[in-house]
């Protein structure tokens, strides 16, 4: 089976955040590819990626960007694959700019928008795995196990650190 998840990001500087999505997919045994695709700096690359995504066998795209974060929305306009958007935290506006840029899509072209920053990137990995698990019982079991392990790791009572 080929790679089903594409993790794309607007800049090398987004990788520190988007790596969390990749690590989650590693943990769950899901193959992925990673690419720098910028809506502003490499628009032709964005177009090609979106245009060929279905034919290449991708099933989910995770797209992270910061600031004027047009990458997830533009990708959603170019492919019918589910696009999961990750607002990267910015210095100037703490990622609220990224969040609003990704979240407020017009009717017809949805982006599943995660939380700002690393938690959002990790959750994007989980969301992608959840989508693929609908048609992959072995992955569904690994995801169930992962969720149970997380619950089991939470103590019932707080303690002094
Ligand atoms: C966006 O601009 C990228 O997604 C990144 O979050 C932000 C800053 O990019 P660099 O100037 O660090 O390359 O397009």
C-alpha cells in the first residue's frame, strides 16, 4: 500500500510544530510523506500537489501554516481529500492570525481546523489516523490501544510535584 497521508507545511520553520503530527503517525504505524508547499512562495507546487493528490493515492492531507495561513484552505479548494489544518503559533499574534486564516472557510470548501501549535499538530495526526481507521481494522485497534494507554496514564489524584 502506498503512502496515504501527506503532511505539508508552508515553511521549514513550521517543521518543529508539524513534526508532532509525524511523530503521532509514527507511533500509530501510519506511513506519510512530508513536503514544504507554500501558498505564497511556491503556488505552482501547491497546485500540482492538490491536483495529483487523489491519483497518487493520498487519502488525507495535514496542512500546517502560520500567519496569513492560506495553505490549508487553498489545498481544500484544489482537492476533495479531507484537509486537516494546523495553525502554527506565530511570534507577532501568537497564532490567532493562523487560526482565523484557516478556520473561516467559505461554505463548500471545509478545512478541519485543529488547535494552535503542537497540540493541534499532534491531534491532526490522530485525526488522520481516525479517518484511515474507518477502513483499516488493524489501525483502528492500534488507535483504540493508544487511547486506552493515554487514559490509563492519567492519575486519579493530583500529587505535589
Ligand atoms: C508561513 O509563514 C509559514 O507557514 C510560516 O509559518 C510563516 C513564516 O515563514 P518563514 O518566514 O519562517 O519561512 O507561510
